[in-house]
C-alpha cells in the first residue's frame, strides 16, 4: 500500500468528523429559528435574543477551553463537547419554554466551543498521515465548508419527516463526529502511559496571550475579517436581492456557489501553498474578498453578473481560512501546549466576526441603505485589517 493511500485512509475518519460536526450544527442553526417561530410562537426579537446566546456561550468558552487543553485531555474534551451538543439537540424539541430553550441553545454553544477548539488543536498537534500544517488545514477547512453546504439536508429532512424528528436525527451527528475524531487521531497519538507528561506551566491568562507570536494575532484578525464579511452577506444579501427582483432560488444558488468555491479552493490549497508562501497571499486575498463583496450592489439586479463575485468571495474566504490558520500554528511550532489556546483564539475571531458583521451592517444600513452598507462596511473592515495587520507583519519580519 502506497504512503499516499495510507495517508488518505488516515485522513478519512478525521475529516468525516469535521464534516459531521459542521453539517449538524449548520442544519440546527437553520431549524432552531423555525422551531422557535412555529412551536414557540415567539417574535423576531425573542428569536434573535435566544439565537444570540449560542455565539455568546461559544465565545465565552473559547479561552478557558484553550488554556485547559492538552493532547492528553483531547479525548475527554471531544466527547464532553459532542455529548453536550447532542443533548441540546435532543432536548430542544421537547420544550417550548423560552427560558429553557435559551439554556439549551447556550448549552449547544458551549458544547460546540469545547469540541471544535479541541478538534482543531488535536488535528494540528497530531496530523493524520504526517501531512503538513497547511495541507491539514486545507482539508479541515474544506470539510468544514462542505458541512456548511450539507446544511440544506436538515431542511429537506424537516420537510420529509417533520421538524421534531429531525432534531433527534441531528442529535447523533456531534456524538458520532467526536467518536470518529477520537478513533482517527486521539487514540493513536495520546502520550503513552509509561511516558510521563511534561508538567503544565500555570501562567496567567494575560501572560499567555501577550506571549503569543504576532502571526497568531494576525490569524485571529483574518478569521474575524472573513466571518464578518460572510455574516454581512448572509444577513443582508437576500433582502437586497429580493428587492432587486431576484428569486429565492437564484439567491440560494449564489450562496451555494460561494460555498462550493470556498470548499474547492480549500481542498486545492495544498498544491498552491507548496509553491507559494501563504503569508504573501493573505493581503491580496483580503483585498479580493473586500472588492467582491463591495461590488454586489452595482450588479444587484443581475444573477449572472453576481455569480463571478460570489465565486471570488468564496475563493478568498476559503484560502484565507487556510493561510491565517496555518501561519498562526506554524509560528508556535514545537510548543503543543499553545495549540489549544491558538485554536481558541482563531475560533474566537470567527465568533466575533459573526457577531460584529450583522450588527455593524444593520446600523449602517439603517442610517443609509443596504446598498450603501455593502459598499462602505467591507472597506471599513479592510481598513481595520490594514491598520492592524501590516504593522504586525513588519514587526514580525524585522524580529526574525
């Protein structure tokens, strides 16, 4: 059996785990608002408040999980995180009480935070098949993107078997994902019992954060940037496009095209980054994503003219997810104790972007219009990136 085939066999269960985690969570995010509306009979304000608890709980748990993480604890973290999410999935359809639903959504956010942070850190610390960090991140990000695309299956299932039964079906996905990850990576890479673990240095959070390489903080900024743009588009493009005469089918097709472009670019990032320095491609990709998003209002009445913009936005997002993550982890090479904290920080950047994008976009759109918001806010995010990332890159280069 060739080494390439062995590597692929080692990768399969790991990235099936990533896919299942993301697909289940993405499907749930579509179905919960519908459940709150139909079964809970709640209004938009209450629905928005309950859904927002997921992001808050997830963000709040990132740093504690990252600081507590170690490769020896990864198995327990994965199973606990997957179990908490599975429990929340299964209990949501059993109640219509807003306080209880708020608690369950928060429990799901906590489980997602524990599992996803541990999953990413363990994957980087013990990549299956001995692949490089960039290749591992390419496959990880690609599986994540395909999981997001597969979220439509949740809606299909709800139409076929009903909303409540679908929640029970989805409850199996985070637990199965955790088991696959444990069997695929953790079970073969945990430190042997006869090899004593290195004592874990107990440092204050502030010292741990300030000691991080600048590349990690640039990676966090990249994660914030891509998710802020993504959340901005997900929230306001359907409103803009519907008012401009596009159908829901066309809007869904544009979103799927972006996800496909993002997934394809991530899976193809390995050969690309084996020839080109990922760090040098980050700024052009940031500019590309900004311009593609800002140009949407100019062609808002045309499905065909928007198509290439969504392709470019997807490619930008897909490759930036890889460059930002790989550069951050490579900057702390050889120090596995930092992997959990780095994973937490990167996911925290995604969490913050998911919150800030729609909020800032909504404020700007309320003052002017959605079209103006699309033209202004992405440029504002680009200016923020340039103001923070460029000096950090220069400082890191001069320190070498």
